[in-house]
C-alpha cells in the first residue's frame, strides 16, 4: 500500500462522517430554498448528533436488548466500510480488488437490514410495520441496482471501482453501449433515493403514518448512530454514482499539469463538487418535488418500470460487448 492509501484507509471513514453530515446539511438547506423557506444552517446535522449523544438512551422493556443496541453499531460500521471501496479523486480505494461492487451491494443491504432488525427487536408495532415496509422495498430496488452492477461488469470484465474510475465508461462504449449506460444511469438515479430512504421512498419511516417506523423506539446514542450511518451512506452512495458514471478527473478534462499535494487537493475538491451535483439532483430535487409513494406504488415502480429500463440497458450493453 502507498502512504496515501494507508492514510485513506484510516482517515476516510472519519472524513466520511464529516462529509456525510455536511452534505446532509446542504441537502436540507437547498430543499428549504426550493420551497421558499430559509431552512436550517448547514451545520445543523452536527448539532443534532451532538444533542442526541447527550440525551439518555432508552431501551423498551419488551425489546430484545442486545439486538436493539447492536443494530445501530452494525449500521454505522457497514456504512463506514463502504468508504474503503470507493476511490476518492485519484486516490485508489484501499480495499480494491476484494469484490468491490459485489461487496458494496451487500454492505448497502446490510445497513438497511440492520435498521429493519432493530425495528423488529424493539417490540413496537410502529417499528414492526416500518421494518416490514423496509423489507418489501429492499426486495424491490435491489434488483435494478444489481442489474446496473452487472452491466458495468460486462463492460469492464471487472467489479473493481478503481478500474472503472481509471477509464470512464463513455470512452470505451459505442453508440449502442452508450445508450445502454445512459439507461442504467436513469435506473441508478431512481434507485438512489430508495436506497437512502428519502422521499418519495421513505415509506418505512413515514412520520405522519407510523411515527418514524423502525426508529420509533430509538433515542440518545443509538439514534445518533443511525443518524450518522444514514449520513455516511448518503455520501457513499452518491460517490459510487460519480465513480461509475462521471469519473472524469480535472487532468483528463483540462490537461492540468499539477503534481504533489496540489494534484490531490484539486482532484479531491473536484470529486466533492461532482458528488454535490449528484446529491442535489438525485436526492434533494427528487425529495422536494415528489410526495411519498404508497408501498404498492413503489414496489410496482421498481419491479415493472425500473426493471424494464434496467434490463433494456443491460441488453444493449450485452449486444455491443458480445
């Protein structure tokens, strides 16, 4: 491992927590502006976490306590592990070559699964309903997500995100494959808010219906850990989207002749800017523009329409590469 990769492996999970909270604050601020409100300051998520950490952690009397307390830790650990598979700018991921996209799919599922198990373990009827909804929704959006991964595996003959980032997909596919990749991009944009449990797919946590659903009985430190895992997963999910579809570096686009620390700083800031653009377009704009779907509407959307688009994109890619 190079020194920068070692630093990335140690520091990126911590930096990911900071960046996740920053992007969460920007998301709330931009959403408020889009609806003619002032909105909270960007630093509000940091205050929320700090306040939750100072509050008492209450465990329901009829909860399975060890599962109830373990699931927030599992959710945060899986979200932070995601960051070790994602190249940051021009820095390679420290765990590249160990499954990458396949493991990423499982880690994203594990975070949602931890919330569902925690909801079941709480013993609350609201949490149980939320957990059931989460399981149904998870089975709906994971299929098109897996198809997107399969499409990229067909193109690159590899699941490595570093390999994909080093050669932008648009430069190696023809017109037919390019159309297929564009369809997969549309699919990924629909999967993103569902994966992150944002409107219109926050069905499992519907505050006005089931009082936060899976998180209804969580408080204090445990709720803070779930809050942090959600922030980190949001940043990681959008970063994956950037690496897959727009991995173009400043050096590639503009031929910048930088070296040393300035190169890493410039490419890192450019990467964060691309993440911001995708975050606003795939999460903020969508959750501000759409009302919450019913669970049967969301399932039908993914199982029928999104899957058809994903399979069509995969077919176009398969025809070109075969």
